[in-house]
C-alpha cells in the first residue's frame, strides 16, 4: 500500500517517527517538509490534498502543531475529507461514518504510542455507507 504523507515543521518529527515505524508495512510518498525549520503549512497540505483529490492515493496523512491548519487547508479540495483525530474511536468513526481519506494528527498534542494503532485502524476500517453515504455526497460544493 502507498500512502502520501506531509507535515509542517511542527509535525516533522512525528512524520519521521511514522515513516520509520511503518517502513516495512507501508510505502510512503513524502511531500515534506524535510526539516523542523519553520515553513508555511499550506505549502505542504495543498499538494497532498491535490493528490487525494485526483485519486492518485487512497489515503493521506497530515500533521502540524494543532492539526487544524493542515486540516482546514486540505478540506478546501474537492473529494478530500481530512479528519483531525486524537484517539482511536474518533479515527474509527471518521472512516466508518465520514469516509475520511486523510488522517490529520495534532503533532504537539498526540501521544506517539497511539499514532501507529490509529493509522492501522484508519486504513483497515471500511466506510459504512448506507445513511452516511448521502451525507458524504453532500460535502462537496
């Protein structure tokens, strides 16, 4: 499986942690940033969201300090449903009910011990569809 991943400077260490921990299970296409030097998060969230929007990847991972900036940016793109998640239950519901395709982490606030289980849950949980499908269909403008 290939997943696109990106972060700002505040999420850089978490991004590298994820890539290292899952390197034998997932192939990551890393769009940056490539250091903890201060940058502008939209410069990295937009390219990731564009790849998701064009169906080049099924899933993306984004992270910044609070998670809000990259989530807001990514969600400007058609067919992108970026979900800011901080525990496993919210992650499961984001996939099950919202068909989220980008998992967003608040890098400064997330416990690294739950990040890998959250990613595994995110990619393994199917969208429930049914009554949720018509709601998801109403998201794009």
